[in-house]
C-alpha cells in the first residue's frame, strides 16, 4: 500500500500547486503578452488595404518638407504582411517604389525600384533602425505588428487619451532593432495604441509617438488618421496624415512581386 | 487632342499599327488623364587641362537637357501608355547634342501576364561598377562617363510572374548604334569613331531582330537571374578605317550569343554580388565576370549616417586583348548616406588596372536643394600613362561636373 499512498500524495500536491498557480494573478510578462495577443487578434481578417500617406518633416528650426507615399498592403495570416509603397513627392523621387515582405521573426525582405535606371535593388533589411525617407520614423516603426517581434511586461493601468490604458513595455527580439524597449499605451476597450515611447540603445528616451485620432473601418478595424513623432534628442518632428483607407480592393499575392514593383506608378 | 490626331491619322490612311493603337486608345479615352512629370537641368563641366587631342582645346563645357514623361492609364491601370522623350544641347560636342525616345510603350497587364509593346528601357544585374549582364539597351555613351545612360530599344516583351520566379521573353525589333563623342568631345579615343561607317555581320544590318529570355527569382536571401541573348552585340568592335583621307575608327557590330548569370546574397550588413557572362561569336568566345560585396555600417556613431564599403573585381578571359576596360581591375568604393531630409549621398570609387597600372578615381555627390531642385557633383580623375591601355586617351580629361536639375 505504501507506493500507492506515495503516488497519491504526489498527485494531490501537484494538483494543489497547479491550482494555486492558475489561481494566482498572472505575472506581468504573461499579462503583457496577453494584451499583445489580444490587440493582434482584434486586427486579424482585414484582408487588404490601400491608402495615401502624407508626411510632414519638421527640423529643429521649424522648416518643413513634405513626403507623399501611396501604400498597398496585403494581410498574410500566419506570416508577415506584404506591402508596396510608391513615392509621389518630393518630385525627384517620384516613381521610386519600395516592396517589403515582412517576416514575423528575422529580417524582412525588401526591394527598391529606381525609375531613372529602371533598376530593382534588393536592400539589406539589417537597416531596421534607419530613418524612413529622412523622417523621424525608422523602418521598424512602420512595419506590421507581429506578437513574436517582442517580449512583454505589463506595467500598470492609467488614464490616457483613449480613456483607460494598459501601459506595457515591449522588448524587441531582433538584435538589430534600434531600441532597447518601447513603452506603449493601449486602451482597455478597443486595444488601440495611443502613445509609444522609444528608448534608444543606451536606454534613454529617444522619441515619443502620439496618435491624435482613429477611424474605424468595416465596423471592426481601427486605423490612425494622424500621428506625431517627436525626437527628443534631435528636436525634429514628423507628422503622418493618412487619407481614408480603402479595404477589400481585390489585392492578392500576385500584386506583390518584382514585376508589380517595376510597373508601380 | 489625342483623339483628334488619331482621327486625322485615320483620315490620311496612315499605317495600320497606328490605327490599331488609336482604336485601342479611342475606345477607352473617357477614363484617361495624362500624368506629366520629368526633369530639366543644366550641367557645367570644368576640366583641369585642355584635352590631349586637336579640337579639345577648351576647359569648360555647358550643357542643357530635358526629359519629360507623359503617362496615361486606363481600365484601372490594366492598360497604360508611357512617352519619355529626351533631348540634350551641348556647347562643345555636336555629337552630344542629341535627342532620343527613351520610352514610348503600351503596357497591358492581365492577371500574372504583362505585355509591353514599344520603345523601352530594361535593366538586369546587381554589381555597381561594371554591368556585364545588362544587354537589352544600347549605351548612350556621350551621356555619361559611367555608361549607365541607355538608348530606348524597340521591343515586344512578354512577362509572367509565377511562384517559381519571373519569366521574360523579348523580341527586340531593330538595333540602336552606340553613340560616340565627336571631334570636339572629351572622354574619347585618340582616333574619332565614325558612326556613319558602322558595319554589321548580319545582312539585316540594324534591322536584325534579336531575342532574349530571362528567368529571375528571389529565394530567401538569394536573388538570382539567368538570361540568354541572341543577336547584335551592343558593344562594337572598333576597326581602323579612313574617312576623307583621315584615319578613323569604324564600329563593327557582330552577332553574339550571350549567357548571363547574376546573383546577390543579402546577409545582414552584407550584399554579395556576382555577374558572370559567356559570350560566343564567330570572332571570339570568352567568359567575363564582375564580383564583389558591399558592407554597410548602419547608424555610425549613434547618428543616422550609413557608411558602406564596396569591393569589386572585374575579370575578362581575354586578358589584355579584351576590348573591355575591366579585364583585370580592382574597384574600391565607399558610399555615405546621411539619411537626412535632403537625401544627401556621397559615393567615392577608386579603380586600379592590374595589367596597365592605370588608376581612376570617381566622386558622385548629390542632395536635394528644395522641393523642386537637386544638385549633383561628379568628379572623374584618370591616371593612365601606358599607351597600350585604352584608358590612356582619358589621361588629360580630369574633370568636375556640376548638375542642377529641376523636377516637375
């Protein structure tokens, strides 16, 4: 009878341990991950979209310059999204186009089309932290959000522009990221990111991104209409203003290859 | 206006293809709006010395160029028409005062198929200093020292993107002769090239129809292309001849079969590049390659500046007998990109000919001045004292070129 008694004891102990573990409040890491998964979950199924983005670059002296980019994006479930960006302004880069296949883990695949030479160049996507078109946005700030790209830590809940927000720290998994961490404010009702603080490799505050407003599409998906990035170190700013998004425009994988990149207009 | 000219053409019973094109355009005209862009600019060249040949006794040159682009699309972009004329006016060299239709082509897209009909430009390849694989378009040699400016080529191109890569087929209708500097031009061989005396291996001369096929694909970190070209060689063999009692060079265009392979591996900071060709003709059969890498240091010293280091090696099986300037040459370069709002970039390149010990140095810098204007500075410095070396004729053509361009 002795062995049976022992195994009974072990079983009972394990059950108690397991129970107390699940009954316990989740760890900040678990809660952070849960919030990330939920916000991704709520943004699944939008299919494809097209929009026009206007960027206003402002230097420390307040001088402005304008960029205009048309964007086509295709959602690829269980993989990274595909996007095609076509530059319209300034005029000397008109016709330049940028094709990007985002990968959940590891480097993205990126190609640039240079219209003067009719040349497609594969570019090193190691360049995540580099500025996009001379703006305060890095390439990595503009790629699609994938849960696997970060590890997480829930910090607190507090009032924010979107009502009540989760404050979560996100630590980039990719060693080539320009940041040690991002702190995001995500509202507790719709899981929209209202504010992001970026900390550089020395862990000092580099940039703050604030979203002014969101639009809801297809009765489900939220897209920012206007946001502002302020670089605290260089004192430069970049505003992003989006045109209305068009969804379900009929884009497919066939619209994202080097042929479509070459004839992008 | 387009419709009016089409109607006129029909009235005058012009050639069938024009009518067909007009019919196609006319049917869908209501939805069409022209998109006009392009650039005009002027260029100033300052030479360190007067040239080594007669008629090169000047040290500065002024030039003006314009390249507008007209673009129409209809059927939601499934059909489009592009027209890009080009014109240059040159103070010194009458051969450089020239015009060209860079593009005049109709594109039809259907699912994964693309058909391009008309005059177009197509680029193949991956390396930076020499482009071996790129054979579709003729080089507009008077336009730039680096040979990257091309003449428009008439073609029918069929293209299909599949899961196994992109397949391209080309029927190249007619041949464009390479342009060469005139008597008063700089950057030319000692003997003038008399393009009026161009000769051809093919009895069809410049009406020979060439064919090309290409397959290209991206797999993981690799971008690969394999191509075959059969037709009139874009690079002429320069033969000694006579013109009005004077010794000149006359271009001879042979028939060739060229197989090309281009490969790039993109690994973190590294771009590894290879171009390899095998060219077969009645006169010669040889292989040549251009291979190397580009390594980029991103965000140097906490700034947004990227600094790239480039190294390439050019090899030609024919060795010193090669017509190419890159038969046994080493290329070293650095590319500095500020990633600022003005897109400021600087490229410096140094090349060394291991056979002839000649050296050349190039600098290319450019930035945006404002919403409309850009400025570019280009320097070319050649040190070639061995008279056997084809680049010896450029020994006194060291120059700085300043270009202002306005975009619209």
